[in-house]
């Protein structure tokens, strides 16, 4: 179970206050601008938090997709390098054209 956040608590307090003020607004002359200011702030805050949560979820999904693509790219690059080495030979000087280091020849004395 998810523990309610401080924001959740604040939103519930605001909602309760707004409900009670609307119910008894006849007793509170001039309350409308204050009530409306809180209602606007509440709506904006809830909307912003929902947008943030949606964007955070989308960012997590895109991060997962990025990591999958990076892993696939690393595998594909390794396979391509191995293929080039198999065609040209592991000691070929042509490997440098592809940014691949080959095995150096060991000279016997």
C-alpha cells in the first residue's frame, strides 16, 4: 500500500475546507475571492502533479526503451566487429580503417 504524501494530505485539507466554505458561505460575507483563490490553486496543483506523474512514467518507459536500444547496439557493434575480423583476419592492417585494433604480430628474435 502506498503511503499518502504530504501533498495528498494538503489536497484533502483544501478539499475539505472548500466543501465546508461552500456549504456555509452565507455566514461568511466576502469569502468568495478567497474561496476562489484556493479553488484555483487546488485545481492547478492537482493538474500539475498529474502532469508530472504522467511525464515521470513516460520518462521511465523511454529510459527502458533507450537501455534496450543501447544493449542491442552494443551487441550489433560487437557482432559487426567480429565479422570484419573474420573476413579480414585478426592481424590485418585493414582493421584500423574500421577503428578495430588487431592482434599485433610477435616478432621472434
